[in-house]
């Protein structure tokens, strides 16, 4: 099949590479000339395990191409995927300008049937706007062309996106013309649908809402556990034991019930906000969703308060080793990362950060440039030198079993603030550390 994917960001790259890997001819389109030039050389601008190799292989085989030529992209493919960003607007709504720009481009260039697939995360009703935009562009040209708009949301976890795409839990297809659309979509997804039928066919608005609902309920689990962790600290319970106790119930499960310093990334924060905004437009008061967001906004401050309380508010000039900058392991994504909120709070009090992350250092430099109160180090150990304490924000594997004797020798004070509960409090105490975690140990 011939597929054009508009947008070469996270979703677009993964979608394009995975479709190409199973034999399709995929054209990825982007307006960023420099990004396209880099991708044509096989240089992937984001870190996602396995993605760079997949892109290079399919480029070499001629199944994957990158271009800024929208005319050719529309002309050569029956399937047109919209995978551009939908950043949050100031009021929390999803900004659809890029989605609708692509829709207009398709309408301005198409001369035969197109199946237009919304892969971007978009609010309910977006497919109607895409359809209206395409039709308006056709009308302006005086061209009569049949087309369908499909909602086909992605359910990709950063750090495991290739696995999620090629071995999906479900493939949601939202359409108002199933007789024509479903056979095409079934053929498109056949390589990823062989074990058992994972296609779920529904109306378009239900498909659009499904994506937001899925992310909202996962965010709910995270915020709920963070709130229970606050209770655990006050009553003298250990949230990690509580987690095991409730996660053993198959109705609850262990996924997304790890307490920490808050969720971040490109999905959960903006999708919860966008769902709140959509509900408000229809007069629905989303009290649970608002609480989810409020708890998450507060969570990085919980870690900051532990730091501030330990040093009795005397943070001016103190140096802190910070392990982890990305919002989660196996990515370099720092959008809405808890590290950013924590660093801002520490800087406001005059503290200095010595930080390390296996993948997010270039992104950190891009975001913050040269700051006298931010030193980016080449190794985790280098962050410890002359630091007053260690702070852990991202649960990268290499942080799970460090040399504690070395940590203790390098730090001015044997103090660890663990925002991801990586270590056992009793073991840390026996090693001579003052250890603060989330929902366990010291308050």
C-alpha cells in the first residue's frame, strides 16, 4: 500500500517506519526543511529504542522517504495520515491549526479518492472539522472527489513505541462509512493483526473520545497513588507495600500505580487538560479530571518540600546532584517533565543543579542554554562532586544499583531524595544515609 504521513514527530516517525517495515511504501512529509534533510540521511531527532535502526533500514530499502513536497505526497498515496502536533493552547484546549492545515493541503491537491486518517490526538469533533476543511478546499477548486475521514488514535508508550505499534492491544477504527473504510483499514493493519482480531470498529466521535479517556484513566491511577502516598507518610505506612497489596488485585493491576514526583510527557498533561476543556464546552463539570491535574501539579513540590525542610529553608548556594531529566526512562522527552518543575523551584531559592541523564542532555541544553546554576555532567558520578545531596527524578535502570559507598564519599552530606522509590529505606539507613522517598521513609 502507498501511505503518506504528515508530520515527522514522534507519532509520525513511528507510524511511518512501522508501516514501511512490513512492505508498504511510505512518504513522510514535514515542513521543517532541516529535519527532513537530517531524516533523509537517517538521522532521527528523537530517542526511541529501535527507531533509528528501523528508519535507516527502510530508507536503504526504498520503502521510506522523507520530503517537504506536499503535492507529491498527496498525489502518490491513497492513504493520508495526519500525525502533526496538537499542542495545548492557553485555555487548555488542543490547538488544531496544524491538523487543519494538513486537511486543507490535502483538499487543495487531491484528484482522486483519499482515505484521511487522524492519528494525532484530537478532541471530539475534529474529524468533522477535517472533513469540512477538505470539502471547502475541493469546492474552492470546483473539484468533485470522494474521501473518507477516519479516527485511528495511537496508543504508544514512549520507550516502547515500536512494540506497541507492531503488537497492539487494540486497533481503534472510528468511521461513518464502514463498508468502504473497514476493508482498507483491515488490509493496512493485517501485519499487526494476525494473532487475533484486534480491530475495534466504532463511530468517529467514540474513537476520538476513547483516546482521551484512555490517557485520563492512566493519569488518574498515577495521581491517585501519589495522593495515597501522602496519606501513607502521615499515618506511618509504606506506600510500596500498599502498592503490592492493591496491585495484586487483577481488577487493579500493577500498571501505573507507582508513586513518584508526577507524570509528564507529551500526552497525559495536555490530554487531561484538553478533555477538561471539551467537557466545559458541553457544560460538564469534570471534578475528577480537575483533581487529577491538581494533584499532578502539586507532586513535584512534594519532593521540593522534602529538600527544603531538610535544609531548613537554607538552599541559597547549595549544590544538588540530579539524576534524571527526561519525564520517563528510555526517552529524551522533557515536555512537562517533573525535573523541570523541581529545578525551577530550586533555582528560585538560589540552588545550583549538577545533572545527568543518559539521553536528555542535548534537549536540556536546547531548553536552558548556558546557565551558571545548571551544570550538565558526563556521568552520574560526576554530578556528586561537591554536591550537598542527591536527588533522583527519573527511574533509569543505571540508577537502580549504584555504588553507594562512592555516593557517600562524594556527597557533602549522606542524603538522598528519591522521587521514584528506587531503594529500600532500611537498607539505606543501615548504609548511613538519610533517605527521603515518596510515601515511605522520612516526611
